[in-house]
């Protein structure tokens, strides 16, 4: 099977927006923004098409054409979420930069996807795959689930159920690396960056964010990069082993906010969800 991959207390989740109502319009074209985050799991063979090298070359070069758009449609896990967000916001293009940013990082477009629309989409795609755990997952949707990448990772795939059953090491590793996480750059050394970030931890009952620690992340291969230029002190986003982009302050706040809401939605779901 392909894997697509602040401590949050127990609380009732309300569908409140992040600190910014909509936030600034992304500075990067939507297809390139999507590709920056989609490339790391594609390189590992978890999702998307087979030619990950071409995707990296095109993303690094900043070339948006019909070929890139076709490649991005091959990400069958993420694409329906883009379509859902775009339709709920009356936008014609699933690769509109605002839609892409909503899915990977979060913005107010997510709030306009009604729970019933999300439930219908997830029912169509995942009811059969989830099997007997589907009713419990469905119960979690109106309690704060959003069409954000973190919910797809934490709530749809079965890894939280594995944690609850006592299998911890590998599921926790997948959840932590597959989510979009944030960190502050300490140093850039060649094709790597030392980044301070908070890993996911399992306290025996729920997922929490642990203490800040250093990790070594890939910034590029030779002259090819996913992210805009980085320097010590910058905040950045990470997916699997790669730095995906330099984050603006509003993007940082949104990513934190939506990660926390989706952690809460999953933590507060019935214990039988995906168990």
C-alpha cells in the first residue's frame, strides 16, 4: 500500500479561524507551491507519478506548464481535497495558490468546507478502506476535522489506531515525517540545514508535540532546490526529509493553528477510530 503521508489538551474543538482571516495571498504560483510539498513523498515512492526527478527539476526551475499540472493530478490522495476546497470557495482551479496553501499549511478557505461536504468526500473515498472503523471516524468529522493535510495524515490513515494498540515506533515515525511540520533554521551547510523543530510524541493516550530538538533536513540536490533561499533564523516547513519552503509569519501561525486543531480532533475522537 502506498503511504501518503504545542501539546494539545483535550478540549471541544470549535471551527474558529486562525489569527488572520484569510492571510496574505501566497507569493508562489499554485502548481509550484503544491509541488514543493508533494515532492518529498514522491521521491520515496509513496504517492504521485514515477518520474520524481523530473518533478524536482521542474519545481526548482520554477516552470509552470501543462506538463506540471498533469504530474500533480497524479497525487490521488491530495487532489480530491484540492477540488473540495476550491468548490466550497467558488474557485475554478484546484491549483489556485490559495487552495494549495489551505491544504498544506491552512487558511480561512478550510472554514468554508462544511462538515457534510467533507464527510461525503471521505465517505466516497475511504468508507470501504476504513471498514468497521468508519462510523467512529465519521463521528470525528463534525468535531473539528478539516480538509487539511494534517487530518489526512493523522485521522484517515490507520497509524493512530496502531499507536493505541501498543505499536509505537514505526507508526509514530510515519506520522511525524508525513505531516507538514515547522522549524527554525540554525544553519545551512551545503545541501542540508540544521533545523529546530518539535517532534510528535505519543504519551500513551494522545499525540502531543515534544520538546524542540535539532534535525538535519535536505535543502536540495546540487543546484536544485524546493525552498526559497534560506538563512539562519528563518522559519521553514518540512515534509519527510526535505525543507519545502521558507515560511512567512502568517503562514507559520496558520500551520501551527491548523496542526493544533487537527491534533485535537484526532485526540478527542472515540478510541475505536481506526483502531
